[in-house]
């Protein structure tokens, strides 16, 4: 008698995470919070970011232009570091000698 077993990758459940951070303030957490699987522990192998081309492997830094950087480890722990913003306002100044209308 031969018995063949075909492994099946059962789906897992995941809660949606929403995070808010202040300007210039890094934030950490886990993308696997609220995740469960009948197959045992869940880990991150790779990830993508909407609007950013490519696939990132766990532990790789994703640079998001004008937004910041994101690192997600295999254990789901992440760090998002916002890009530095300038709080200075640049104003156009008009000097009395700089008249264009004559």
C-alpha cells in the first residue's frame, strides 16, 4: 500500500493595521498583530508597497520617495521612518529696487 500526501498551504487570517505618526517621528509595530494560521506561526518573506516598484525581502529597507523608509523583518516587526520635512516657509520678497513695471 502506498499513501501519498499532498501538502496544502492553508490560508491565514490577518487583522488590518492602521498606524498614524507625527511628522518626523518614526513608528514601530508588527504587521503580524492579529494574524493566525492553522499551520502554525506566520512570517514575512517579502512585501510590496503600493506605488513603489519592486518586491522587498524581509529585512530589506524600502525607500519611498518623499515619504520615508520602511523595514519589515521576517517576524513582522517594522520600523517606518518619515522623510525629513522642512518646516520653513519660503516667501518671495519684493525689494523696492526690483520693480518690473515701469
